[in-house]
C-alpha cells in the first residue's frame, strides 16, 4: 500500500519489543501514515524500505496518524541495529538528501 508521499518523521527513540519487533518513536512532522504503508528509513549512509506493522498514539493502538501526533511505529523486518536516533522516516516516494 503506498503511503502519503509527504509523510516525514525524525526518529527520537528506538525500542525492541520482545515477540513484536522494532518500534521507533517521534512526532509526525508532515503528512499521514497508515498501518500497511510502505515507508523509507533514511540515514546519512543508507536507505531501507519497510512496512508499518502497527501504530500507537498516546498508548492507544490506531490504524492511522497525522501531522503533530506523537507516535510509536512498529516496523516490519527491521532490527534495532537498522535504525538510529535522528534517522528520517518518509513516504517511500519522497526524495530526501542529507545536507552537511
């Protein structure tokens, strides 16, 4: 399922949840996100694509979130070594380049 191309969030924290996977937290800076969306994790040296397996807003499980929401996003097939604080989550079609 394609995500909103304007979705963007900076990773603030990373958690490994036993039997669930890797959860990243942050505040959505733009766009919306829905469970099942394909997103890109962009770091300074690499880019990975994954699927949103779950979303929590204020400790409640939801199917979608929008700009301004503080969220926890469960990432499919991503380990906590694959993502770092400060990485950018974005719509899979958004072109983003790190600037020095």
